[in-house]
C-alpha cells in the first residue's frame, strides 16, 4: 500500500528538537525544500511516481494548508508567504518565496500560540526566509500569530531590545519582534489577494488553492 505511515515519515528529516512547556518544536538540520523532503521519504517506485505532480499539490490533496503571514516588498518577486500544513496534531510551517516551497519547522500540538512564536521568530532571524525588512506584513491568522498588543507596541518599539533571543519569554514576544523590526507595516487581518502579473505558474496555483 503506497504511502503507508506517511504521517510519521513526514517527520523524519526534523532532527533538532526544542522542548517547550506547551509542546515540542522540531527543525531540520539544514535548508529543506519540499521536493527533496518528499523524495527522501518515498520508499517505492510507486510512491515516486505519485510525486510527478507539483509537490505542493501532492500535499494539498492530503492535508489542509492555510496562510499565516504574507510578507510584501516593492519590486519583482515582492511577496513571500508563510503557511501551515496540518497533519493530525502537528503543524508543518512552510515558506513560499514565489518559486520554491521550503520547510521552516514542525510543531506539536498545532493549536499552541507559543510554538508558532518559536518557529516564526527563528524564521525572521534567518535571511534565507526574510532577507530584508518587508514593507508590509499581513496577518491572516492573528489567533495563532499574536499581534494583539500591536497598537501599544507600535508606539513603544524604540524601547525594545535589538538582540531578542530566539526562544520567546512570553506570549507577546513575536509581536515585539515584528513591530520592533517593521514598524507600522503590519495589517491584521486582510481579506483577498492582489494579482501579480509577473507571478510564476506555481504561485498562481498556490493563490487559488491554498486557503
């Protein structure tokens, strides 16, 4: 039977474990694209054959995927998207730069805000994901990405420390990190999408099919 125990196999590349009092977060030990991720866990020729479609479609056909944050810059390739894929009690955090989907982290259970903070804080400190300061950040799941103190923090972000640790000390850590870095460019929430004529075919597919 193809893809037997696939939900456990998905976790195999995530070797770095970060315990937390709300659950556990895992990271891969290096950059990981979804193409190599799925190919590495395939065990038979039949499974490899099933991967002969866009890898994001393979995932969408099996598990729900939704957008968490949308980062925007001016110019070409000006949007990057952070998504969550829900597999049982776990959430895989995906990153799309307009061309490539990458794995940013894995967390369990999938409903704990503090675990999203850990993964997202690490992403915002990694130039592979966020190379320069975005012009705008759109929060599509403010219940999972805690920016509820945004109004206060926007007027006090000058007082925040610049060398935040990767592990948050309290629930508002990610809000402080984001506001301290991008100032007044967050919108929460924003509905709908704008269409970029220069988008790749895969990005256009992603916009239509990912919630």
